[in-house]
């Protein structure tokens, strides 16, 4: 199984990440895959104006891509977690998730 982890700690790279995930999916034939996108640190600011990303986000989630937002920076930047679009999940520690997922064999990509 192809296991890929995209890491977005910078909101200016979120669009590039979505495009790269889409490109990867376009080039996977029959191989089963699990693709995760972790948004942490300043990257979580994308939720403040998520509308430009909704179509591609929805397309990717429909294709099984999982999105995770780290809870900690929402407090740091005083942003409500209510802005996180479903079905994305909020996790308690992005850095811990990065470590654990790489131990599980996920290939790390930082767009």
C-alpha cells in the first residue's frame, strides 16, 4: 500500500499541497493508497478563508484523502476550531502525529 503524508506548516503552501495531492492521485493506477494531509503551525490559518479551496478539498476527501489540523495553533493564533471544514479532523499534536505516521511507514512530503 502506498502511504503518503503531506505536511503543511505554512498557509501559503496549502494550494500547492492540494495540487500535488491531486497530481499524485492522477498517477496512481490500481495501487491501494492512504494519503494524509497534516496542517499545523501557521498553516491552520487557511481556515480563515477556506472558500477558494472547498472544491478541491471536497474532491480529494471524496477520493479518500484525510485532512488533519493540529489543535494547538488555533489557540496561538486565536482562531476558532469551528472553522475547520468537515470531514477534516482536529488532532491534539501535529508533531506527534508526524512522528507516529512516519514510524508507520508514511512517506513524508512537504510542498
